[in-house]
C-alpha cells in the first residue's frame, strides 16, 4: 500500500498536479483507489478464511486458494494445490466442526502490502487460537501468519499461507507449566514439501521473517538476526 | 472508519451545488485530498501494528525507529520518556537487549483502532488497544497515540499506553497487578506520569481524542473513573493508598483488594 502510494506520489511530485492533464490525474487517482480496494479485498479474504477454518469448513477454506497455492501450518510441511490443502486440513479433524469442539483461529493486526501493479499482495497477521474438545482441557495458542495473495481474473485468492506457531499451552496450566510442541509432518498424508523453515514453538523463540520494509526508515527487515536455538542447531 | 467515510461522502453530497461551479481541477484537488486521507489512515494503522510486532520479538532498535526524534512515550504509570533515544533506552534497560528470549513470551496483539487524520493531513491520532498474552499472564493496555507526518512518512509523535488491567495467568477473577510507577524498575522517567490513575479493579476512562461519532459531542473533559481526582486534592491523595499495603508498597499478583 505504502510503497504504491509513494510510487504514485513520486509521479505526482515529479509532475506537479496542476501541470498534469485532467485525464492523467483521473488515471492516477483511479489507480490509488484501486489499491485501497485491493487492500480491503485481501483483508476480507483472509478474515473469511479464518471464519471458515474456525468451523472446519475445509472445502470452503481450500476454495480460497489459487490452483497451485500452498498451505503450511507450523512444522506440518507444505501442501500444494487445493486438493492437497483440503486433505491436509482434514488432518486437524473431519469436515464440519463436531459438537463440543472449539477451533477458533482469530486473525487480527494485518499489515497488508499490495504490489503496485495490483496483482499480488503480502500480509503479516497475528493469529490467536482457542481450542477445546469435550472432556479435555482447553488450549490457548498464538502465532504469526506471513501470507501471499494473487488477483486472478479480478478475484483475490490466497497463493501462499504460512502460519508460524509461536506458542501453545494448556488453558489451566499456562506457559510456566505447559508448552505444547508443534505437530510434525503427517505419516498418513505426507506433505508435498518438508517444512520451509525449521524452528520450535515456545519455549523456543523464532522470528517469522517480515515481508514488509520498516515503515519509517524504509529499510529491509531481512537482516534481523534469529535468536540461537540449541535444539534445532541454530547458532 | 466506514462511518467516517460515509460522513465524508455525505458532506460531499451536501456540497454538490458548489461542486457544479468548480473547475475539474478543483474537483480533482478535493478528490486527491480524500484519497490521501484514506491512504494516511491505512498507514497510521500500519505503524501502530508494526509497533506491536516489534514488541512481540523484542526488536527495540527497530521499534525506536518508528518514533519521531522529539516523540514522547508513556506506558502504564511509569512516567514520560522524552525523545527517540530515550524510547530505546527505556526498552533496552527495562526489557533487555534486542531479540526474543528463550522461554519468554510477551505478545502485544494490536486491534480495534480508531484513526483520525487532522484536516491539514500533518498529524493523526489513534485510539486502539493491545491484548497482552505473556508468560507473566494477561494484560490490557489502551493507546491514545499521536502521529506526525514528516517528509511524507508517518511516525509516532506521542505514545501513551495506560493500563486497564494486568493479571497473572490465573486470570483477573483471581488476582490483579497494580499499575506500574516511576521507580518500580529502571530506567527512571524524564518526567513524572501525566496522570495518576489505578488499574483494575479500579478504573480510569482514558480521554477520547475524538467526539461521539453520532452526537458529535466531545468526550467530557473532567476526569472520569474510580479513584480519579485532580492532583493535590485529598481525594487524589487517598487514591494513592488504594491497593497499597500499610508500608506503602504495592504487592504484585495478589488478589484484588480495595
């Protein structure tokens, strides 16, 4: 959003607004409004994914992806394509949330960057998790999404969903007494690719790489050092 | 946000007869201003959210770069820190060197923003909140932050994050932490707190930077909240003793007491 705004702004600055023809100005403003609409569409798309995922409507959730979109949740590995994504989601439980279950994956805090051509976008989201099954303790979880989107024939879709689990704990015990490790790749339905990054959830610490540049300095955040982790061998 | 966009459109409709007499250039100037305002609102929201992601991973240097050189920071009851450098000093002294620490979780999830851009487009305000999920337990800061646009870039001008409630993992039905205070931990602030208030089970209504969106009336200026009174009054003196033990200390993570 911001970079595209800057690009348009740079254009506008290069040629003072009043030196531009009415047609040029209308075209520039139309572009800026399109990017605002794109950002809203991406926000709605990802929020909708969350509402489908909560109720285990896997068919609906998988339909939001591009034909060769990818889905990666924690350390389960990467699933590619709508069919594989839908089957990967079945590993969480059957289609349709069962009675006595809670599967909330709340999505908040989006930082959305739409490419200047309005055809792709990236976003970081905060994911808050509340899980429950009858007869078992509840689970609190939290994590970060770093996702990508593509506009195909005028419709925004998820081209890459990557959820980095930060931490999961038993509701009653809390972090000081319970740290639930992530699931590994499934033997029943193995992923198309291994996990793209190897890391541990809490008590381990990991920084999901930032897709956006620092909003004030404009510098890349790619060089932020990862904290060391003896268990996964990261120095 | 939507409401205000509608309001803007409403105003435009009311102003329609005047528009008919404007040149296309004048109408485009107005359109430019409206689009810029929407872009500014998005950008200000984004800076607030990026702040949250930096807090989560202990990225204090990156976080301090979100602040203007002469910005101020005030969190909880700790007092005022003046300038970008002091923001960094505060974070690194109070919470350690840059980077997340093994076994530590301190997520400050950001949501519910109300953004307003000043008519001149140079400053902005946000009321928003964070939901803190940490190894220590739960927390609810509420922000009333001011932003400034310098050379086309939005930065924090004033960050203010008074606490609503902090509790241990057992929850706010079990215990509550008192508000922080200037000498609770290092570093000491540059100036004392702008407002003395207590957190849950007491409360203080943080003044709203914007009027009621339906009635258009501003938020009442007099202090509102339990135990709130102007500095120097007996009521305010008494409020300082609420939640403290006889020796004047404020116990942490004890059951709420009045």
